[in-house]
C-alpha cells in the first residue's frame, strides 16, 4: 500500500506482487490490469454464495469492455462494448443484438409493442434484404425483388384509410369482389363472374361467347 500526496491531493495505491492494481483519485478509483491482461472488477451479491450472484466488468486488452456473469459456473458474456465500434447484447452467452455503422443486427425473433421508422427509411427483410417496406413522406410501399409476393390469410379485405369503404374483398373458399366507391361491381363465382351494373367497352372491341367464340357482340 502507498499513501501519497500530490499537490495537496492525497491518494492511495494498492499493489499485488509489486504491481499497482488499484488507485484512488478525486472522483473515484482506477483499476489496472497487468501487462497483457485485462482490468477486472468483480461484484458479488449476497456474499457470493451462489453463482448467479457473481458479475464482473472486464476492460479487455483488445479495446473491448465485457460485462459477464457466472450463473452457469463459468464466465459468460452479457454485454460486449467496443471503443469506436459495436455493442453486443447476449442471452445465455449467445449474441442476440449488435449495433453497427448502418444500424443494428438482430439474431432471433424481435418482439415489440411498436416499431417506428422515419420517412425514406426502410424495413429490410431477407438474408440479402430482398424485401423492403417503407414510407417516402407522401406514399408507402412494399417491394419484393426476388420471386413472387404472397399474402396468406383466411380472407383479405383491402379498404380505405378510414376503414369504411371497400376496394377489394377476397373471401376464403368464396368470391373475389371488386368495388367502386364502396359499391360492389364485380364478383367471381363457381360458374364465372357476375357484373353489377353496366359493361362498357370501346368501339371495335368484342364480347366473345361460346367455346369456339361462335357469337361475337361488338360495335364498330
């Protein structure tokens, strides 16, 4: 132990095997690791009689700070922070969340009570970010760059923003219905289609009837 005074600022140094590992200063303490070793502070709750009570902070030699637990009987990572770099969060010593220069990476399932993205930022899905969802300030979009895009449901209703006018209804094991100003104009059925209202086409276009188009109705 050394008890010293530097310009009327007394401080204390503690040594282990002639190596200074601890020093007090005006705002707290310094903890030093040996040459080539980390500086470690260990905190034990409840007298440290259970492994789950044991934690440590490890200033590693590679520029990382580790927060570790001893719950499993060996030191496992809970948090790793890198100076001027990423932060990693762990669950049972398995990395689940990591920051990076572009944002964050999540391993596993994200459960949230809300996810807010600013205009002109996208939610990217897929290993190669093949599917994007976003809002450009005046409109929203979903874009899929690889393969077909599927909507799977027991029924699909596409409605207006106020949820009081239908655009399209897709009924499970039933019809598909198209609307105009919330009025049904066309629906599919087991025998074909039903048109509600008038059917219009330009001059020269034909309505063909019969398996071999034997009947034509048109206006030229």
